[in-house]
C-alpha cells in the first residue's frame, strides 16, 4: 500500500481559517480516496464541526488529544490515503512541530491583510527548522477570504514577497457558504448548487497541491 500523503494546515495566528480549509481539503480529497482530518487543535473545532451534522462528514475526523504528540501519524492513520492535519494556532507548539516534521505539504492560510500576514512571519523559520528533519517538506501560502473582484494592495504584495514562500494560484473566496457548512456540520460538496462555487475552488487548490 502506498504511503499516505500528509497535508498540514498551519498558521501561528488564530482566525486565519485553518479549520475551514482543513475540513474542505479533506472533503475534496475524500472524493478521490479515503481521507482523515486529524484535529490537533485543543479547541477541537474540526471535531465539533463533524459532530454537528445530520449526515456523515465525507472525511473521517479524529481528535489527537494533548500529550499524544508522540504518535506516528503515518503509522496510526495508514488506512487512509490522505491525512489532513488541523494544527493549533501556535507554530512552536509540540503538535505543530510534529505536523511540520511529518507532513509532505504545509498549507498556510493567510488573510488578505499585510497586518495579518506580518503576524505570521515567524512561520518560515519554523518551516526551515522542520526541513532539518523533513527535507522534502513543501510549503505554500493560501490566500483566504478574498473578496470577489478585489485586487491585492501593493502593501499586501510586498508582505507576500517578504514571507518568501510560494503562493497557491487558487485563493479561497469570502463566501457565506463556508460558515453555513460549519453550522450544518457538512462540506460545500454536500450542499448542492449552494456549494458548487466553493467546491470548485477547493478542487483547484487540491489539484495544485497534488501536482506539486
């Protein structure tokens, strides 16, 4: 059996939309092969999201409790082709360090604000440190909650350049359907026409990640 692809969704700043991105990446990946979200965040937002639905979430969601960070994620979730890690809002936490040391890809959601991006500027150093143990680690910035038809400001472009990491071509737009999905405990893929545009952009992000 091929080894699972492990994708960490990480940002040291809270409120960047990590759980929304993680849950939707996992839902989209689950359409291709078995996928699991490993909830590393003490707030357990991914776990609560999956429990809120009246229909099963497309991907399995498992909570990894504090103190269990010595697990071997590839071994313990070897029944899945894709493992998506929903990381806590602290890049120097034990769980986040574990995620960066074992993942194939780190996806870093950032809000379209230079201030929010600058608040995350320590992450490249954490990624460089993780590459001492995980030299194949690839990391991408993901622009999140982008307004339709809005152009990035010069300040934002400068902040992205200062970060020194590649940016995924497909952004996540600001859409009410993502909040609705969380409230209903489902993904945009399960919401029919309401979720079609959101599902299409998540598929675009997945295609970029899997092609990298």
